[in-house]
C-alpha cells in the first residue's frame, strides 16, 4: 500500500459486495484498493455450503465462492490490504482514511464492511468465547466430534448450522426463544429430517453458559411456557442470533445510520458524504443474501465510475 498515493477508489471490506465491485472497477482501469480486517470473502468464506447462488446448480462451498471472487478481482488488478479502517474524513477533493497501516487517500470510497455475529449478552458468553462458545459451525464444528452441543437461534443460520453440526455431534439441543422459527420453510422441513440428533426447544431462553474448571458443562435456560429453569448438558455452544453491522467507526461522521447501525443510502447507493457509497450487508435495507450483495457491488461500481467521471448525484438526506 502506498500511503502517498491518491487512489481512485478504496473499498472498505472484501466480501462479495466489495469483490464484485472491484471486478467491475479494475476492468475499467479504475485504481482500486480493498481493506479487509478479517478474511477475504467475509462471512461467505466461513459459510459451509451455498445452495442459492445463481449459476451453480449443485451449490458450492462458501470458501470456494469467496476464493473465486478474490482471484477474479485480483486478476484484473485489485489490491487487497489486510488491515482495519479506523476513521474516514471528507477533505473536499478526496477522502482521508486512517487505517492500521497509516493514512491513505481516495477520490471515492465504497463501504462494504458487511456484518458480524450478534452476541446475546448472557453470563459465560464472552468469558468462554472460542473456548466452548462459537459463532461459526464451519470453523469450529469439527472440535465437537462425538460431543453434545447446544445451538441458540431460530433463523436460517441457526437451523442451517445445526444441521451441519450433526456431522460431528452425537446430539444437539436447539434453543428457540420464540414460539416459531424465523427460518425458511425449506430449512425447517430439512431440520425435521434430523430429529434423531436434534431436539428443538421452542419458547426457551438462553440465560447462562456454565463452566466447571474452565470447561463448559451446561446451558441454563427458561421454559417460557412454564417459567421453569431448564438445564441442557453440553460440551459447547454455537450462537446464531443474527448480525450487526460493522459501522462503529462511522458514528462520528456525517454518514447517516439507521436505528440498528446500518448505512443509509439513496437510490444511487450514495451516502450523505459525497463520493462515499455503500453496498451489501452493511447497507440499510439489504436482503443479507450473497447474490444480492454481489449485485449491489456491481451497481455500486457503476455509480463510482459515474462519480469519478464528474457525474455526481444529489447527496442523500
């Protein structure tokens, strides 16, 4: 990374939205630098299997999809820098980004930081993170071969990852706070095929993760229908309670966020800061799907090109 250089575009994040955008910008010789604080490919890279990405009738692993996007973007000249953007400031003719690698300048910026796993805030969750408490079944499921597990959540990720964990665990208790699943009907029907290994507990809260001698032994919950406490013996806990946007560094800028923290844009994907656009899971109103993130990335690239060519759009209010 050249800290003295004025880049055409800097993309914050290197998930499907940013990588798709970079394929478009670099093919048009728009000098593009991507900052990624985690793994290129974002959450897609740690998704076990993607069955609904267009063009792959048999599905493909999330890692293969992420690697394909990365290689394609790099083939056209995109540069991926591992590091974190700490702040962004409008300097008029350019944006100044403070990063863990130093200050860097760009004519335009794409916000594509995506989201991170939401914490549920119960005792034991933070204390035993990565030591029995996990948020990625693909990453950590293999550590629990022939063990018992608790999975927390009732959405698509929770159901999908619980099914994946049956490859390793002898038994899984799936704790769903609500009286119904938020997951799609397709996944719920698939879940029913694994009743021999997965026991579903509806209307059940997760109150505490308990360890003895630094080893998780149980999850304490509450049966909301009776008000009684319930113990679930387990060797590990996988939590899938949704996503939160990676937008903390934007809170002291003029860039508007919604009540949850997602980036507000206009119909051109532009934020309130001129020349700063947003795409993918970090954008308010996003569908949280890999295919739509890639599509938004392509759209954002075209809008970035228009901006660089001096065709500004009205600023989002």
